[in-house]
C-alpha cells in the first residue's frame, strides 16, 4: 500500500528557489576573473539563473543536452549550475588543468552542445576549438566590455545573453531522476570516466553535506569553496549552501595561500574545503607571515589523505577543527566525514587527532562495507582491511555511455578501488588503492604508509611508492623520491629513516631520486605514469 | 535523460540500521511503565526491531497491514516504530487521551490488525475490546513476569514474541512510497482524520529535522522526547535521533514537571520538544524549587502558539534557547522552525525574542505561501496575512480512505486552515485558524490575539475567544474565561484591561465566565465545543 503524501520531485532548482525566497539577501562574494571583488545574493542568483535557463532555451538547448563549463569558482558558475540543471539539462564541469587532449576527449565524449568559459580559458578554447566540432558555441562568462578579441566566430557574451531574458521564467517540474550534472573522474588510475548525477541524488547528497555529522553547513556559515566547482561539484558545497542559506565566498583564479587567506579574513569565513596541497600552501603562508585565523572554525580536507601533521597544525597551532573526508567523483562525493563523537570529548588532544587522521565516519545515506577477495564481508573492527564497497542513493550505478561496463555487483554494491578498515563507530581508514597496494609474499604493504614515512625523512620533499615485480616475493616496494634543492640525502638515509617505523618486510628494496613526480589534474600522484616509466626497472634484490 | 545513480529506496529501516551499525553503543534511556529506568542502545534496538518484524510475520502480518500502538514514549515503542514500518506494514499510533468512542472510531477506521499496548492502557482496552471486532490481538509491551490478569483472551506478551525470533532477519527493500505510518489529527476542528506517511516522506522529513536550521539534531545531543510518540510521530525526533546517532531519553508515563526535570538533569539532556502546556508545568516546577538547567541548550515548542513570556523565561531566566515551531499532523509535522539568522546575532535580546515569538522559518523541503480568498498569492512582507498553503515531499496529499475529499488545489498546494503572514526571511507568523477568525465588518480579528491579551488580565487563568453572529457587523468576539480560584475579576475588568492593547473595534462585546474550558486530547482549546455550547448566545450589543 502506498502512502498519501504529495508527489513532489527532489529538484536542484528547489535549492536556489528556497534561498532566493528565504535567504534573499545572503551574500555570494566572488573574486572575479576581470579583477575586483563582486558581491551578489541569493535573490539575484536565483533570478539570473532563471534568466539563463530562459536564454539557453532560446539557443535551442533542450532537456538532457550536455552544457560544458570551463571555469573557476565564481557567482556566474553558480548561476550556470542552477540554470542548466534547473531546466533539466546537464551541467558538465570540465577540469581545465587536464591535458588538452583529455579535455578534447571529454568534451567530445560528453557531446557538449555549448560550453561556458571564463576569460582565462579563451586561449585554451582557441587552441582546442578545431577538435570540438560538435560544440555550437562558447559562452564567455563576462560582459560586453570585457569580451575578448578572438579568431573564434562562435563566442557569445554571458551578460548579453541574460539581458535578453525577462522575469517570466519559473522552474519546471520533471522526474527527479533526470540527469543534472556530469563530472569525469580525475584520471588517476586510467582515463577519466563520466559520472552522471541526478536531481534527486544531488538534493539527497546536500542533506548529507548539511547534516552536522556531514559538513555541518548552516546559515551561520560563511563558506570558502576552495575545492573547484569542476571537481566533483565542489564537494556539494554550492548546493548545501543554498539549502541552508549560508554565505558563499568564491576564490576565482587566485588559489595561492596569500589570496585564500585574505578572503578568509575579509569575508569572515567559518568553513572551507579543499585538497591537502592547497592547505599546505595556505599553512606555509600563514606560518611565514605569523598570521592567525580570526573566524575560521573548521576546514574540510579530502581528495587525498591528510597527513597527521597537517591536521595537528590546524587544530593545535591555529584552533581550526579539521574534518577529514573521503569520497570519490562516483559518490557525489561525500562518503565519510571525520567528525568526533560525543564520547571523544574528554580524550587527550593527541588521541582526538589520531581519530581525525582516519578518513572519517560513514554519513547517513551511504552504506560502506569491506570484503575479502571472495566478496565475504569482513568485520568492522578497525583492524581487518579489504576492498571498500559502497551503496546508496547518491552513489553511481555506472559510467556515462557504459564505459567500464557493469560496475555494481548483484546486491547493488559499487567497488571503490580503495582498500580500508571500518570500525564499530563507523570510522573508515584508507589503507591504499587496490591498484597501488604492494603484494609481497602474501602480505600487503600499503604504498601510502611508506610514502608518508618517507616524506618524514629530512631532505625528502615528495615520495611515491610503487610495486616492482620480484622473483621470490612477487612484488617489492620501490621509493621514487624528490630531494630538497641541494640536499645530500641518499637512498641509504631514506631506508635508515624508515627502519625506525616500518617492519623489516615493509622496507623498500630501493630508493631512486627524480627531479619531479607526475601528478593528475587534481594534484594526485600519477602512479600509472610511474609504473610505465619504471616498467623495466630491476631491483637490486631481484 | 535519466542520470546514472543507484536506485536505492529511502526506507525507515535504513535509519535504525545506520545507527545500529555506526552508533551501536549510543544509549536509549526510558522510564519504564513497570517502574525502573531502562537502558538500551541502537545496536540492541535495531536487533530487537528486526526480531519484532520477524515475529509479526509469524502472526500473519503482511505489508500494508495497519498495526496500532497505545503507548507512552519508551524503547519498546521505538522498536515498534522500526519493526512495523521496516517490514512494510503501517504503524498506527493512537492517542490514549482521546475519548473512548474516538479511539474505537479510529481503530475501526484504520482496521488495525494488532494493537501494541502499554500496561497502563489494559483497562482502556478491556473496556473497548467489544467494539474493536477486527483486532486479532493485543500485544502487551512487557515481559511474562509483568503480564496482567485480564478477562481478554487475546493478549500476547511482547518479550515472549521477540524471544521466538532468531537473528536471521534482514530489512527488506521495497518501494520508498510504501505507507509507513498512520496518525490521526488532533480533532480540534472536527473528527480526527488519518494522515498516511510514507517511508520516503519520513526519511526526507528526518533530514529536515536534523538540519541545523530545522531542529539541529546531531550525535552530540541527548534528546528528551516529551512530545508523545502518538502525536505526529513525536515530531520526527525518533527518526532524526537514529539518523544522527543522538542519545534518546523517553519519559514513559511520568509527564509532570518534577519527573521531566529529573530526567533532564540525570541524562544530560541537551534538547527537548513539546507543547506549551508541558513547558508551563516544567517552568512552574523549576521556579518553585529554585532550580536551573545544567545541560539543556534548547527546547522546541509547538502544537499551539508559545507565549512571548514563556519564550523569554526560558531564554532570559534559564539560558535555554527556544525553537518555536509550527506544523500539523498533515506536514509530518515540521513546517517552520524558529531559529535566528546570522544577521540577528547583534540585536538586543528583546528583539531576538520578538523574532522567536513568530512561528519560525520555512524549513528547506517545505514550500509555504499565503493567499487571499481568490487564491492570489499575497506578498511576503510580514504584514499581509492570508490562508496558509503548503507543498512538499513530506506534506499529505489526502486523508486515509479519502475522508475530507480532495485536499490539494490544481497546483498541488494543501490548505492548512491556518491564517498567517510570511516575511522576506521566510519567517511565518500564525494569525489564527481560518475557522476561528472573527470577521467583523469586513475586518478580521484574530481570536488568538485577544486570548493572549485576556490571559494577561489579573485574575484570568485561561481564555477562549469565539465569534458570535451580529446583525450589523456579521460577527463580534465573545471572551469565555476561567477565573483564578476566588478572584473577583469582572467582565468590565477584562475589557478595561484589553483597552490598553487592542484597537477599539477588536474589543470583545462580552465576557462570560465558566469553571472550565474544553480541550482536545492534545491540550488545545476545543472551540467547536464552545461554539456548540454558545450557539444561542445573544450579545448585549446585538
Ligand atoms: N581522505 C582521503 N584519503 C585518502 N584517499 C582519498 C581521500 N579522499 C579521496 N581519496 C582518493 O581519491 C579517490 C577519488 O578521487 P577522484 O574521484 O577525484 O578520482 P580518482 O580516483 O583520483 O581518478 P580515477 O578514478 O579516474 O582513477 C578515492 O577513490 C580515493 O582513492
Ligand atoms: N507554533 C504554533 N503556533 C500556533 N498554532 C500552532 C503551532 N503549531 C501548531 N499549531 C496549530 O496546530 C495545528 C495542527 O495540529 P494537529 O495536526 O495536531 O491537529 P489539529 O489541527 O489541532 O486538529 P484537527 O486538524 O483534527 O482539527 C495547526 O494547523 C495550527 O493551527
Ligand atoms: Mg577513482
Ligand atoms: Mg488540523
């Protein structure tokens, strides 16, 4: 028997309509690409997003069409998020840091009809345009006064487009499972694959982000979205902010420590989110200049593991809470968030930091389990580790256009490719990626563990650990490291350093030095490239 | 185009499964009907709810069957909430304070197959049993040792039933729109009508309750559910607690000020929720005994309007925040909640209390509008008032068995029967119920306003205001009041008192005194009865 409740769809447009009506004068502050700080509010963003939707209709955009963006975090990008998804089309955010060939591959794979571009990326588009045959036009996110000179003849001006609309547009109703946005994975383990979110999944995910045990977003917050809007929907912050009426602060193109810090202070930012690399830059800036944070309450760190030292620096030196979070493009992305429980209140700070170093607790809405090679569930005891599987209403069911084939097992679980532990409080700890784990004589060595220890060796700036085939042990670890400029650290020094914390069988067999390590567009170590580069490497021990 | 996201239903069982797995040792503390305080936790409640579902299956209960409860707030009632809805049946909570005939009407209308009863209500059931022909059995919420002597031959023992189950039951998957629970309205304006919730509506409503701008429930909370579980799902607290892993404290049958206060202190309660009457009793107790609250952070007041003095007493005298909330059985029930916005932080306390006196802000997920008699939307300016309409994924679409006919207009809006204002920040203020408003010479007089002012007159304990027909003005207000024991207050005194705050045309034409005013089972003024009693009353002014 079905219940008797209104059949209202969960639509992305309801988020901005809500804030437009009920938090109309809450600010959205952006560092614009054109230069100055720009201030708008939810009332205006909702009104302009509707005008944009109306304008796209005039351009012939239909429900289901993919519309690309190559843009920084800013208010126009927010308007595009709502305008495109709100009319039932698909907002496809593109990472401009990808290699140009990857960008062309993604745009063509997605079959983007139009692409919104920030001024910064006009040269990129000009270089690529001939490979993007299906794109009808590029909408430059600026006003007439700032329109660039360009050899391209299909450039449109964003503000002119909007000016052509009136106030008559209302958000349409449609099936909540309608595709809303498309985001490709980072390409760390292979070619980027498209994840196609729905209106429903986005609204549900926003509830998870807003939950106090998620990222705890409320109208008391001023949110600095450091994580780019082209990276897994800026971790849902844009939607969560509208759901809760939080102030938004958008950094635009200026992602250096000084610029980020300046915004935090000027806009009384209470919460921020980003990958570890960004926080390293910020902390360096703050330390060098002897600064402190006057409004920041917490920062969300994810995308790669946050090192214990980074967490303790934030918490102990600056009084900023750290929420360590794990997620994937495939999980919208929030899966686990590292808040402490009530029972942790009286623990010594160092134990509290140990807990924060884990990847966080399972958020309601997400189911996680770990399994062995035969898909048997392993205990949630914080010790057993296995393949991490995930299920839930904001988790992917398969990639765009069927790439990668069937991704769910018969009970509907998605295999993350990560290996980790779970405990009785729902905390998850990533051990490694399953492709990166080193299988040595039946035991597993976590490449992440060895990397983290190696970085602690004086003279080492960055380190990657990969598996090299070994006749006796199957695989053994190789450390590939970058030295501090002019430092005389040797392979023996590194191994000697590791001996103090690692078990003997976990010690790397060799250490080689390189000038630079390869990274993905989101700043992660690109181990596929390293494995390719070192595929003929023979260990001394072999 | 549909997106590619897992098709996971939003089920009530996922709430308790989540906390059972991830907040397993968080406590649920109950004052038991048998006597002592009882302590359990989410792990056990989840396990026992599954056993209960298995046991109901053995009794022949099927998906869609209605299963009644006549019970206080306690852990077994929580297990029933999850066990019944989790298996796809419908948990029908019955208000034991209704008149026996109303109870019989409701049970038969719902066609309850089994009814769970607390020991307290055995005499009630014995008296009613002969009128409840369709009920197969009554499951007494106790163990064998406490089973009552009874003339009824279809009493089952709760603990024995559960003991007959093993650990093999898993929560089934089914359509998220499956009916989960049935709750009848309070019967203030007519016969109680059944609202049939769904699994989906309950999960979505729980997100709204957990939101910081809703009731802000998190695992840091210890929640005292004073609002009964038979009154609009205890305002969703049971579900929100499981969603967030909050500790639950259940008062059982002891609802007096002293017992409530004792639990608050002993269980370090941080948040509580209930109707104004309960808080009046609690505040009287606390004042008389010169006590203070050591852990309470906020209290939720709703169901009827919270008086300004009650709010200011909590906030100013006791440092307890008040969240004034409005809702209806038909709205699951949360519609608006009275949290302050960031921009209110620096206002003087008295202005902050003015804001809290409104019925609260629109919660994301709920759409509210006010309309005139021709269904034109009125401005959200905090001044214009009109019929309050509501829409959203946890709002009723119609009553059980079609009572009351079509309830939605063509755009899907439900008419609340309340009259109020909305403002640009989403705050709503109830002016009156549309049936209670006094229409005098084209102007509307709020019966609530006049009542609130009349209560302020020395010597008046309680007052109700109803409309009496008038040849010239259509309707004029009559005050029906209860005097303080032995007080000599007169009708002239009351009118003189009102002259200081009300406009001349709002003044009541007469004041009559009665020994007692009629109330509904949830403690609201029963104006239908008053209108009946005074239907032949002739105003002196007529
Ligand atoms: N807090 C964290 N700690 C450790 N690893 C993390 C954390 N957060 C995310 N990750 C890693 O990032 C992955 C998700 O990243 P993303 O979706 O951006 O693409 P990718 O997996 O790096 O690229 P691709 O899937 O294309 O190979 C996770 O599977 C996990 O390996
Ligand atoms: N904070 C509040 N201030 C004023 N009135 C409130 C408040 N909260 C709820 N109410 C009133 O309570 C009503 C909802 O109550 P409920 O669903 O328990 O049944 P009822 O409306 O009293 O009874 P019935 O619908 O059977 O006549 C609302 O429509 C509103 O009139
Ligand atoms: Mg990946
Ligand atoms: Mg009602």
